[in-house]
C-alpha cells in the first residue's frame, strides 16, 4: 500500500518552480531549536543566543514548565578581553563556564580554539592558553582544565594561572596523547581521548603511536604562487594502524603509568564508572568481531573482564553504555538479531534483557534511577519511523511517550521530569514541544515551521509516496516522487537516488533537507524520482544489515539494478531513460550500477565515490571486508575501475581535490581506467574542497552542473 505524504501545495496557476539558487542559498531553511543544556535542577535549561544586530552573545536561562526566559547567566558584552564566544560548557557545580573562541576545524570533528574560564561568582575571566588548543575539559571541582596542545596533554590550574605539561613525547605524525588520530576520529566518532574520574584525582588517556602508519599527501592549491602539500597519517585497508595504549595520570602524585590491557588492537571507548576508582575500557580486535569491556582498578591498574560481544560479521561501537548508582550498567547488543537494551550487574553478569522484539532501539536517552525508567527511541512504529518510549529496567511497563508516524527525538531534562520532543514527517517540517517524561503528555508547543509550509504553497511540489518493493526475496523500503501533474498514460524518465552503505537509511518518514527540494525541482521538470534502501542498509535487523559482509557493492548493486528493472515495467516509466546518482558510498554504488547494470541504466552521476576499498581507511573498510590480504576478491570484484570497458551510458564523475576522507585518488584512478578503455564521460574536480564540496557558490554550481547533465542525458 502506498502512503502518500510529502510537500503540500495548493492548485494554483501562480505556482512557482523551485530553483537551485533558492535551495542552496537557504530559502527553504527550517527553523530549529537552538542546542540547549539542561541545568542540574532539571527545571531549567540554558541556550546560547546570538544578537547579530549588536554582535553580542548571551547564555540565557529558561524555565521548562513556562518556556519563559528567567535570566541571563552571561553576556559577551559584559566581558573584558573577548567580544564573542561560540560554545560553552559548565563545571560540575555550574559556577564556572569554559568558553570557546576563534575556533577553526581540523578534520570532521576536531577543532582548535582559544578558550577562557568564566567564574560566575567572581565575574573573573581567565585565559587557558595563549595558543590554540584542543578539547579543554574542566575538572569535576572546576579548579583545573585538562587540554591537548601539539599532541601533548596539559593541566591548567585556574587559581594560580600555571600550566603543567603531563606528556612530553607528542610529535606531529608520530605520537599523539589525549586526542585521537584521523581514523579513530572519522570511524569511531570521537576526538577527546582523555577523561577525568569522578573526584578529579585521576586522568585516563589514550596514546597513539603512528610512527609506522603510512602518510597520505594531498596538494592544497589556495591562492598563492605555489601549492602546498598537506601530509597526515592515513591507514588504508590492510596497512599499519597506530599502536594505541591506555595511560593513567595521578593528579596529586604526578605519577604517569601505563595500563596493561593485553595488547589490544583498537581502544574505541574509555569511560569512568561512578566510583572514582574504576574505569571502563572497550577494546576490539582488528576484524571488529570480538569486543571486550574491561574494568580497570585505578588504584593499582589491575584489569578484569566484564563482558564480551562476538558477532560473525562485526560488533558496532556505540555510546550507550550507562553506569547506574551501584555501577551495574545498561548496554546495547544485536545478539538476538535486533539492537536492544540489556541490564548487567557490577561484575558484568547479564541480569535481564530490557527491550525485545522485531524492531531496533535507535537511541538510548538515559535512566531515571528514582522512577526506574529507561528512556529510548526505536522503530517500534515502523522501520521508517521513530518513536520515544520508556520501560522499567526489568523490561516491564513499556510506555509509548510519542509514537506518531514520523520521526520523534527527545532531549530530557537532567532529572528526567521533562523532555523536549523534535518531530517531523515527510509532510510536516520540524516542530518542537515540551512533554512530561513519565506520561508523555504534551505541556506546550515551543516552535514550529508553519510559515515554511505556507511559503511552499506557492511552489509546485509533489507528495512523497512511501511503499515497499519486493526485490530478491526482500521487502525494500522505497519512496517515489511523481511530477505534480502526473498522467499515468504518459511515459516518464526514472531518476534514482541511494546511499546504500552498511546500516544507513535514506528512506525515512522525516522532513527533507536541501536535496529533497532538488528532487521536487526535478519532479517539476518531468522526472519520477525514486529511492530504494536495499540489502545492507539499517534498522531492519542484524541479518538484513550484515548480509553484505565481505562483499561491499555486490548485493546492494544487485538490488538497485533489480529495482530499476522492476520500476521500468510500470506503464508510466520509460524503460530507456533510467538514471542513478549518489555521493560517497552512493557514488561508489552509482558507478557500479551503470557498469554492471549497463543494460538498465542510461545515465549515472557519482560524487566523491570510493572506486576501490583498497584506498579507504582500515577501521571502516576492514569492519565490513576484513583486509585485502584476506579478501582480495571481495575488494576487486566490486571495484569499478577494474571493469571500465562495461560503460555504455552517460557518466559524470565529481570529486573535491581536498577530500581527506575519500581521497581524490579514487576518482583519478577511475578516470585513467576509463581513458585507457577509450570511454567518453564527463568529470569535474573542485579545488581544495573536502568530502562535502561546499563553500561560496560551490553547491549552486555543482547542482546546476548535475541538473544540466540530467536534462541533457535522461
């Protein structure tokens, strides 16, 4: 059955067509709720507000129940020495704030900045360091700041203004202390690799020895007379990774020790328990199919094993581990075939499975010890939807707090009295509302985007129709966007989008982003736009997600080709006009589809594609493929530059030369293979642009190029 939802428009001769300029200059941007931080009292929260007219920034305090502003904690106009700040963090007692200024990006998540500590009781502002630093973090007492500078860990004492260097061996592209290397940052999704214990007496941190990791170099062209090489350590599949070790610093004795973990391959997470004497450490082997959770006694650095997770494919790394007051803990696992919550005792023994069923827990929000309530988000109301739920730690008394079709996500107050729910579906842009945590009852609406809906009524838009498509024995989630004045007696070209990466989801009942407006624009030009999530994508259980193990690009490509053929059998689809596009993993897929599906696809666009998994990083690639030495055929049989002679249709290849993630090397090898196969194609390189290819007019020029290519060739 088709569920027709999506952009709403009135029938009017005055309807305008959406333009690329409007899309990528933000004409249809949704209003969002500014990131908030709940105060410890659970009754109030703070928001960073910017007054662009006068150039000031304030940290304002709001009441959950009334949603009224009740005070200003700090205004940049009251500070001597800085005019602005971009983010803040509170000390544990909320009397001090760490303020970030002059922040600049390093890679996707890592940043450098100048930081200050503001004491709200004395109104004093203290600069942490004269040079730009990484990941400054206040001690539990709020009296010290630990941070990383030039690969070494430091400790700043706020009262005396003195700085102590804790490590001395940090060297660029060799040794890193306290922050992660490139591949950990990208694939394990964290940068700060140090943590204070509960009473501030110990700092645990990771040390990365990248001496043996191969270097990658890419030219940065800039505006000068000569380009400059940017060199960094990047371990490609099968190559050496950094050797990672765990260390402990005792603040009082100033003693630095190494914790013997038995030579683990990866250490993707460290987290202190509630007891200041115990640290939890997750380690995982190179294949990432055997994870161990350890307990480290910080008094003597002794290590004990709490639990192990094994999987025939791989074990996901998450941030769901939560220690309760007695250091029993909540953990997520796919061991029953779906991602669910489990309760374990202090010794790691399983006490009970908290959630269960043929659906996935997609976010874990926390545990209210007083009410014995576990709060989480899941797909219980359908794999393309998300609801918010509560359940007791024994797995009983489950309650749906928000389960309306669409995507709901919750942000809870510190004491779990309230949560702010963000909600959207394909026909309703984001709205924000305040709810009681115990009942889910809505207290009041906070913000909506009805003005955007009103604006869109003046444009030619179409419904997004959700359905499933049975392909290769599986019911695949799909959406379709037809032209506004669709006529079933006519023939339309088919244009497919997909990403298809492991565990991903592109077919989702949420309000769309910029690309969805582009699809509306294409539909208004007479194209039927379709997206199908094939095998290997997420939120339909472990087996559906992990079927692509050791064969990235095989089953996913088979599903897209089969879907295109089945859709081409529809009476209103022109079987001789089928195109496909994608970015990153989706670009890898689009390239494979026009080659291996050259009797099905007449056109493809690949942006920033992987063209051989041999070129991609160790952690991501080996998680799904093992190493090239172990699985050569898995790497090469689905690497598109190995069969360029299959190209028949029209192909556009696009990459940013400054892509530190999927290196432009991928496209260069594809280009050379096509040239030597004497195949005609189109390509574009965007100088110094990273994996996202943006900045200035870049997105407008890029999407106009792709639009022109579609119109000319489909």
